[in-house]
């Protein structure tokens, strides 16, 4: 066990570790990769597919990696994953030196390596932290953790914005990636300093086969219901940041620096959302937080469609929609993390959290692939009218996702009220 002083030092190491790690993952959110891939001549449909690749592969990698993390050591596999993340960033830097015909292939290889490395780390992350963070301060710690690494991501995004305003050369993009590479190397050493208080000898039933262990995890009360909800709401909302980003590039014609500025708004909103989320979960509970954020997602999507009727500039409106979406996602993320930690069983801890993350990745990948295919296959009309205003295929996607989210919201309320009524009257819910 850790003393209070040791625990405080470990908390600081965990926060530093996440701050260093967020620099690489934030490149998907702050518009950097959108600008970088566009600089390489990659189409919007292909970019959307590339963004869907990491969650798609993680869907299949997380469960087996988590299973073996519980048995062979969480840090051992996670550190191997960090080495692969370092390699992936180096490969993405190297893309800028290649001919256009080869760049797409190397990006795919780099993202494959990135997915394997990230999955090796993510599969056991929450299980590694579970015995370190006392239950009574869990909410405050994750709030502090999220706010801190989001602030670091904001400052990094602002740096990228200023640099791209000055120059948009390939050398500048690669220089930013070198900074991320240095942070990834430093993260390897900070990760090694996080103590692993539980190993495979400290967990029961570590000789269970994968399928039996998974059935044991799924049998935890409330576990499958929570994961089903997380999958569905992610399916209807995960692709919205990509749709917003592509609209900035293809519909509004924003310059690369302005796109990165919008990416900064994503990080700012997420930071505020994490701060609010911790307090909301403590005051009104996880269920009410999910209900509020669920409906708020749909309202933000519809707000983007309402841009033709607002009196302020398009930049302000898009910035508000991007900020509001990320704020909602931040609040929902804290609620999801809190509930995930609460449902972790005594055995197969990595597997239990990896199952949830796998479903999130599967939903995000499915949403991203749908966006990509709808663009390349021209499923929706490039131009269409509603209420006398002109809209695009991206607006059709937003309208579809908003409608599905609203239908799901009211369906869940009806189902929950029926189950509650039957429980009160003693009638079986089956």
C-alpha cells in the first residue's frame, strides 16, 4: 500500500503522464491532422476513413490485450505499447518526405502501429489506476486529471495555430510532430514510474480462458445495460467533430490556422465540461447527467443547421457549436468514467474496462465509416433546401444523427418508466 505522501507523488506522475500523452491524441481533435493530411493531398472522404481507422482496430485489439494484461502485467504490455506509439509518430513525420503515391500507404501503416500501441496502453489504464485512487476522492482526481491535460492540449493547439498562421510549409508540420515525438519519448519514462499495485498474482481467477472471463464480467449487475447505452449514444454522436471539421474545410472555406483555432475550441469546451461534469455527477447523479447531455447533443447538431438565421458571424457560430459539443462530451465523459470505475469487478479488471472502451471504439468507427462512405458514395445530395435555405450533405448527416439521438432519448425514457411501473406493481419486466 502507498502512504499519503507516496500517493500524492504518484498522482502527479499520472497527471504528467497524461499531459504528455494528450499531445499525440489531441492532433486528431485540434485540426492538425486534418490540415496535415490535406497538405498531403488526401481527399475529405479518405481523411474521414483514416480518422475512423484507430477506433475500428481498437475494437478488436482491446479485449485480448486487456485479457493478457491481467495475466502478464499491466505495465509490461503498456510500456511496449508506448514504444509502438513512438514509432508511429516517427512514421507520420516521415510521410512528409515521400512521394504522394506512397504517403497514403505509410499513413495507414503508421495508424496501424498507433492503434496497436494505444490499445496496449488503453486496455489496462483504468485497471492500473483503480487500486491507486481511493474511492472517496475518485471524482475529484479525475476532474483534476482531465482539466489539467485539457489545458495542456489547449496551449499546444494555440501554439500550432500561431505557427500555421506564420507558415504552412511541410517543414513546419513536421516540426510540430517532432515536439509530439519528444513528448512521447518522455512519456515512456513517466509511465514506468506508475506503480502496479496489483498484478496477475493479486487477482483471482487469472487462469480463466478469455470467453469465460468475459462472461463473468458481463454478468456484473448493471454492466451490460450501461455498455449498451454507451455504445448507442457514441454511435450517434462520435462522428460529429469530424463532420464539423469537414464543414469548416469544404463548406465554410476556413484557412488551416482558423481550423486549428476551432480545434482549440474543442479542447476549451472539453476542459470546461470536465470541470462541470465532476460536480454534476456528485450533485445529481450519473443517470441525470446522461439524460441532460443526451438531449444536448441533439440540440447542438440542430444549432449548426440554424446558422442561416443567426445575427452573428459564421466564425462565432461555428466556434460556439464546436465549443458546446465538446463541453457536453466532457460532462458525459466524466459521468462515463465514474460509472465505469464503479462497475469494475474484483477480477479481470482490465478486461472489464476494455470491454466498455471496445464498444465505444466500435461505435466511433462505425459512425466514422458511415460519414466517409456517405461522402464518397454521395448518399446525400450535395445541395438541398429546407425552409428556403440551402444546405449540404454534411447538414443531412447532422440532421440524421440528431433525429436518431432524439428518438433514442424518448425511447429510453419510455422503457425506463415501463420497467419502473412494473417493478412497483410487482409485475415481471420480462
